[in-house]
């Protein structure tokens, strides 16, 4: 084990309602009726107060652990701080009228950075519109999604180069895209070994109720697709709490489709990494799909057009703030003497400088010409699109020199 990790071993740990070691159980968590049975288990390697757990097992008996160097532990902390700071800058830009809308990831940094760092270069990721942390881990310039939300372009990065698909606004649609891609690489013979390829599809707890997601589950299991479905259960589908989506824990839904589901503490970057890595390894070896439910919390609004104070209490937010993923890892680094105040200050300064640069680049973005919407509709052009461009240009010309 890298670093000066603390001792301790546990089979599983529950972030919200702990499972009692005596065999008795705490009250069921939200979204689960008393008649539903066992308290859901949660893989955890780092407690909210920063105590390290050497290994953990899921309900299938799979053991999870991590072996990081001291630098790698510090790198995970840096990633999460950087991602949160860039996210906060984007939210501020929207509030100042520089972006049309923004979907914040605040509170979900551990789930995204942990799973993002578990990906191999050959793996393909299919995001929603909130996976800014995964995008960062894939080496994509953070300016790219801001062009989308500013209305300048449709994203701008090359999905094939970075192995990271374009953001998907239609809820749940990316899970079908991901499943089809996974079926394709299986047919191409790119799975079946440790250096094979795998796919990960991100979605939220609300999307789990969409038909597209459930259809993706069917196709993935029937065709034994090499895919990991990564559900970030942040407790709310916009304003609807998780109990409006399901009466059983989300990860258990996988059983009905014929594949394994695992719940991981989504505010624990170490466990998020370990569980995702194991699921991806299984997928690339040809062992089929896995559903990972990262149990986390959306600290802010669903998007900048949302007001979460209308549907949740301040006490609930405060309860989850005590489980903050960045604070948690920071405590571990401090307790294990892997980082000092100088390190934390340098990371904060680096993140502040990156945010300032991001702001300047956003403000310098040129406004696109309206006709640009036709430029990349087809790779080799189209007579129909050219006709539409011509007609639209004539329409725009009627405004030149006159009132709009």
C-alpha cells in the first residue's frame, strides 16, 4: 500500500446509514421501505473523517483496495481541488451572463475523479452534461465544455482522440450510445484480455427511470457488452428525491437484468477508483457489464436555472457537507503526514490561477456567425444544407442596417 496508510479492515461501510457490525441494522436509507429487507452495502476505503480502511468487500465477495504512492494520493487531492475551482468559476460566469447555463458537479468530485483516473487510455467514456471531472481526467482542455454552454460551439473536442464522447443533453440517451459502442468493440475482438478495451457510461439517479437506460441494460447483458454503467446517485433528479425514482437501492436493479450491481461511497475517491477499476478490468476481459452506483450528493443546484432551497432543507446539505470528498482526503493526507499546509496552499493557488485563466479565455471567445450552424452538419457537404444556408443568409440580410 502506498503512503503511510492507517490500519483497519472492513467488509463494507455505509455513508448515510451505517450497517452495524453486531448484525443489527440501522433504519433503511431514503428511498427504501422497511419491507425491502437488508440495509444496502457500500464499499468504502476512506471514512468521512479521513481514516483509511485497508480493504473492503462487496456483497459478491469481491475485495477492493488501492496501492497508491504518496505522489498519487496528493495527485488525487489536486485533481479534485482543481475540478471544483474550475466548476465554481464556470458557475460564476453563468451568473454574470457569460454562459447560458451551467450544471455544477460540486460534491461529486470523488466519484468523477476516482472513476476517471481508473480509465485506461484505450477505454471509451460516454458522459452526461455534468462530467467535468472525468473530462479533466481525460486530458481535455477545460475550456471545451464552456464553449458549449456559452453557445459558441457544440463542445469542440475530438471524441476519438480523447476517448471521451460529446456531452449528452438528452437524459439517458448516452447509455444506448455507449452500449452500442461496447457491442462494436466486442465484435471487433478488442476484449478478452487485460489490455482489451472497455466502455463506461455515466448517468444520474433520475436517468435510471428513463426507458433508454433500461433498454441499454437489456442490450448490454444479452450481448455481454464490455461496459460499466456508472450511476452518480446525487439524491435528486432536479427537484425529485431518490424515493420518487425507486423503492430499492439503485444498484440492486442490475440483478433484474442479469448482471452485477455495486454501491460505492461516491464521496470516497479511493473506493470510487477501486470499484470502477475492477469493473472495467472485468469488462475488458470479456466478463460483461456492471452497474456501479456511486452514492454521493449534489451540493449545489441541478443547474443554474434551479433553486434547490425550494425542495430540500439546509440541514440535509449541512449533513452531507460533513462528508465532503475533498476535506476527507485532505484529512487523510494530513493525518498520514503526506502533505503539509504549504502543499495545500500551493494547490489552492494553482487552482485559483487556472480559474482566472479560464475566465479570461471565456471572455475572449468570439461570438459565432449565425451561418456557422451549417458548417459541420455533414463532413462532405449537402445540397439540402447549402440551400438552407442560402435561405438563412438572405433572411439575415434583411436585418442589416435596420431594426432587429
